[in-house]
C-alpha cells in the first residue's frame, strides 16, 4: 500500500515514472481503470499502460513501467532502472574457436584464392576480346599536300618587295604576303623557278642549280623566307626544270671541251655526215625544237652537234648517263636539307630521247607545215620510255626523309605511263603528285554539265592506283578561267575542284577571279597580282613593271573582295575550310549530270559525318532540279556556301532546301550539307 501512495503522488505531479519490475510482478488481469470523471474505462482508447502505470512485456530480461498522474496534460516522468538487454550472438571466445578451426581456415583461403583467380580470368578475357576483336581500319593520315590546296605563285609577278621597287616580284615581296596566303587556309606554296640564270639568257637557262638568281634575292633572303613560312605553318615547294641548263653552266663548258668527266653530260652527235647546199653540216635527224627550228646546233669547239629541244642557249642534258642523275640527287638534297618541303619538276616529258636518233614521224593532222613543231608527232623525243626509271631514282631521295614531310611532284604534260613502273609485281608510283592544267583546258565557254562530267570521269578512269588526283583550273602558261571561259564559272569550278577527291592547285589570283593580262603578251596569265585598285594593282611603285596588270584589277582585287561579303575571295576561304571535314578528306564520292545535262552534282559521304553536295548549274538560265538521283541524300538540305553570282532570293548560308526542288541561278553553284541516309 505504501508503494501505491508513491504512485498516486507521482501521477498527481503529472509525471510518468519508469521502474523496473521483476518477472511475475504484473497487475491482475481483472483490474479496472477509471477515467478522470470517475466512469469506468470501456477500452475504447488505446491501452498503453496497465493500471499501476507499468508497461508489461513478455520478456524476462527487463521491464519498463510508466507512471502518470495527469493524462490530460501529457506530463510524464520516465524512470529507467537496471535495463537488461538480452544478447543473442556468440561470444568472442566462441567466435575465436571457430576462426581458428583448421576447416574454416582452409575454406577461407580457398574462397580468397578462388575470387582473385576468377577476377584475373575475367580481366584476361576482357583484354583478349578488345585485342582480338575485328576493328575498322583507321584511314591513313594525310600528308600536308593532301589536306590543303597548293597555291601556285609566279614570283616575278606576285609582289615587288625590294627597296628599289624595280617592278619585279621577289622573295621579300612573297614574304610580305605570307599572312594573306595563310589567311586563305593554304598550307603549301609552290613557287616558280628562282635559280640563278645566265645573264642575258633565256628564263630557263640555269647556270647554278644551288643558288638564287640575284633579281629575286639572295640565299640569305631565301632562308629568311623559309623561316617565316615555318613560323606560320606553311610549306614551300620549289620548281625545277632539269631537262636543260645554260650554255654557260660549268658542266656544258667542260663537256663542250670534251673533258672526260663531263663528255657525256649532254646529248652530242657528229651529224648525218652530209652537207647542205651552203656547205654546212646536216644534223643527224629531223628533230625540231619547240620554236620550230632544228633541235641540233653545231659546236665549233667540240666539232659536234648538241641537242636543245628549247633555245639554242639551253642544251639538253643526257639522262642516260647515271652521273647526271646523281648530280641532281645532290642538288635536290641541297634544297631539301635547307628546309624546302617539296620539289616540283617541270618539262620532265623531255628528259629522254631515242638513243638511235631516228627521225620523227609526220603528224597527218591538217594545219601545221613542215617547219613547225606540231608538224611531227615527237614520239622519239617526248614522253620516251624510261623516264619512270629516272624519277624512281630521284624519289629515293625524298623517301629517305622518314617523317614523310617531303613532296615530289611533276608539273606539265607527262604521260601517266611515265610515272608508274609496271615491270615489278606491284606497280610503283614514281611521284607523289602529277599536276596538269590540260584537264579543264578542253572546256570552252558555254560548256555543259555533261561535258564537265565526262572530263572528271575520264580523268579518274585513266588515273592509276596510288597516284594522287590534282585539279588545276589554270597555269601561268595558259589562260585564266574568267578570260578563257567566263567570270561566272570561277566559283562553281572552284567548288568542284575543292570538293572532289585529290589536291586542288590554285594559280595566284584565281581566288579573286583575276582575268588575263590587260595587254597582249606571250603568256596572258602572267599578270601582276591584283592587291588593290591602286597604280599597278598595288604590286609595285615602279613606273614600268615587268608584267602588265590584270584586265579586271580595278574591281577584282584583294582589298575590295576582302571587304565584300559573298565575294569570290570569301567563297574560296569557305571552301578551304569545308575541306577539313572527314567527308571531304576520306569520304566516298559520287558525281552525276542531272536535269538533262544542265547541272553537275557531286556528293562526298563518310559514315558518322555530315554529307556534302555540290550543285553547279552550267546553263545561262535559272533551273529547278531534284537531287534524288544521287544516293544517300535526305529530303532536307542545309546550304553551306553559294557562289558570288548566286541570286535566288532566300537561298543563302544556313537556309533549308528541299532535295526535290533545288533552285539554282544561271551559272550559279552551291554547297549544302545533309545527314546521309546510309544503308
């Protein structure tokens, strides 16, 4: 009873007291609790505690008792005494007994070793799958001359950089314009011959193959140019004409004297043994120089004829003599070691002649007369068999530069058979590039898409495997596109050249649509570069430049087009940038004439990259065409570039086109991108 009083007192204070109760010390099951108003509790409320305030449990370990006086205000007192917790696990000693048991020790070691063996096996399997799984072959990395167009510079007409301003382009002038060339996106510059010539002699009469002609500069200035180009990420390609030298070259002087070492450095003949009516010795055969005169001239010093397929001051070297081939190996190495990135050989088709010196056959085509070069077929002196062997000898010099940065190319009309050695089991290609300007020279103003398509198709058809395609619209010895064809064709043909597989060759000024010289000259493409509309087109301050200005320099010049959006210059730069796409560098090609031969189209596609399409309307009127003839083209195209003469309203960069209704302005062209539909 005394304990009950304590409970009543605690409850009156509004506290609940938690006390420990021994097992079996519960209240009777028939005990009844009264609510605060004195009515019996009917059990409707949840019974949280027993009548005496103790919380009953069925555990012997411990018991909790709640004591409360005022159930309304929630005040409670909790008293915890001697809480006993039951532990259901094993003790330390019992655990250690099992841990040290030999059976469990062995089992643990077995599982440990098995886990790591299994992990190692899985790792080895994963590596094997990665290594042995078939892979897609990565495309071979492209050389610098395969990535970029090659910019062709005729040095005497590019920029006069001398202090005296003598009216002739030079090395300093070229160096002053490197930022412009680099701004085009160009990586390679091929310059015209700058080797030391005989004073007063022809432009190709080289007297020293290891020196620079004074009118262009010095070797020190050449080295400065190379250094500046290297700093700007540009490569220099030098041009050589190895077929002949000057009569004043030390080799010819010694050969003419019949000195033993140089006796056979040139092509000599004692003649036919007969005399003409004037008592002069007759040459050994009917061979003609390109000027139409006899290709043979008598030397009173040696008492023999020497061969010259060009000027009498330019005797032909004898490339059946191994010593002559070795001389040029040494010359090439001299310039390559100096830092030149490549060599471009010209007039290589004239290197060898018939050793029997047989007469040329007559050309049966009507027109030429007997004293003209075209009167004969020149099968004995032009593209004569064996040239490929000479070229392979020279290419070995370039292959010795193991970094692959040196380029060996040929410019001119060398036949395909002269650059591929077919005698071995696998054909060997003697050069890295064969540059020819005759490909597009057959096109006339008003040409059709069908003619352009045939030109491209035949070129690819004849090109041997391993020979890099090149696309050259003009050369310095031909006529420029705007004059030969029309200014409207410039951007369209540049688009074709830039996006076809291969390397485009750009004649200086072609990026701005320069026309031929304003005055009549032997080589009309050799006009000064149009830098501005100032006097002499900004080329020189001289009162009498060595070369005339272009016919359209007043508006087609670098300064004007740099400030004009959508000019030919801006189109050219955008095309060079577009070439960086893997689709252009490595992608498959498809080309076709569409819309009854009025539009020439090309696609370039590489999986995982945007596709490109060029559409070039060669007609004089606007056309609307469907490009669904070309494979993989979806319904929607996005315009990337339009030609400078494109005048369709709403068709501009980033605009959308429907494949089945592409509008093209007269002689206009565009480049568009798309997401290819690949099977």
